[in-house]
């Protein structure tokens, strides 16, 4: 079944516990950490993640859009994140970092910006629990989905199949009722949605609708048909 991870970047930051409650039934809560260096925007850090982890039962999927993730990522595991994603463009030693995240007890995930190809990282994939393919330039919610990322999603799914990996493939950016089926068809199985969830009148209903769309597209997809 497709996993839907609402992004609190589009939520009310003064009411994060209630905003988490509003998407009950979600698989993960996506938390965008930005440092105003790796991306031109600033959001929240370790203390907020620590408080939020205590305030909700939904596990936290922390997406670190920061410089020096080698130094900071382990602190997000300690703060209570169930999954920590670092950007490969910022990591000094991605294998060592993924191993450290796993050793501390969280799922290790690596993200690629739109201009970063997957092919150089084929041999790293067994070190990861999830790969995040950005479908917008990281930094802001509400941007238009980049269709040109679909071939990269497809090629990544082929690599996952080729190596027989249990790797989740996440997409983030511009995911909505009008784009989620294309992502699922291409090979994604974890979907981040910010504005499509928190911009809806009924956020929990939006999560259910997105999951239904993703599930039916997955059932027809090339990478699940006949499997
Ligand atoms: C963008 C963030 C996303 C953002 C997505 O840099 O990584 O998680 O919240 O927002 P939407 O779904 O509105 O594109
Ligand atoms: Zn994100």
C-alpha cells in the first residue's frame, strides 16, 4: 500500500501538535528542516523535532535540507525521528552517515535534487532504507511538479528491482491528486504532500484520497504488474 507523508511545511507552525492530529492515519509526518544555506529558506531544528516527536504518535520523517548533515543528522535520530533523510549533495561521507543513522536506530534515507543523477549512487543503495527523489527544487512548498523527474523515478525503480532491494522510493514536491498517479506509475511508493494535504478543507480526507489514487495507479504499474 502506498504511504502518504503530509509535509508540515504547509501547516500552521504555531499549532504543530494539532496539525499532526489533523492528519491522523498518515504513515509518517514529513518534517522539512532548512538552514538557509543548503536552501534559501529557514524552518526549524532539533528542539522543535524533539517536542513534536513527544506530541504525536505519527512517526517523523525528517528531511534535512542543510549543510553538514554528517554533523547534524544523528541529532535528529536522538530527537526522536523515525527516518532521517540527508541530501547527497551536502554529505561528506554518505555511506558512513547512513550507517550511523541506522546504528542509532532510525531509517536512513538519501535525497537527490532534480539535477543530481541516480546512476553514480547505484552501489550505495543497499546502505539505505529510502531514496528521496525531489520533484521540485528544494526550499519551498507549493511549487509545480517537475514532470521531467519521471524517467529518474523509473530508472531508480529498475535499479531497486535489479538488486532485489527493500528500498522505499519517496517523491517530494508538487505531489497532488493530479500528479500522484504518474509518480506511482513510474515507481514511487512513498509520497510527500504539503499543500495538497494542508491546503484541503479536510486534511485527513485528502490523505485518504491521495492514497486511493496512488494505490490504484500502483496496481496497474509496470513495476508491480505480474509481480
Ligand atoms: C520542499 C519540501 C517539501 C514541501 C512540499 O523543499 O521538501 O517537503 O513541503 O510541498 P508541496 O507538496 O506543497 O510541493
Ligand atoms: Zn521535504
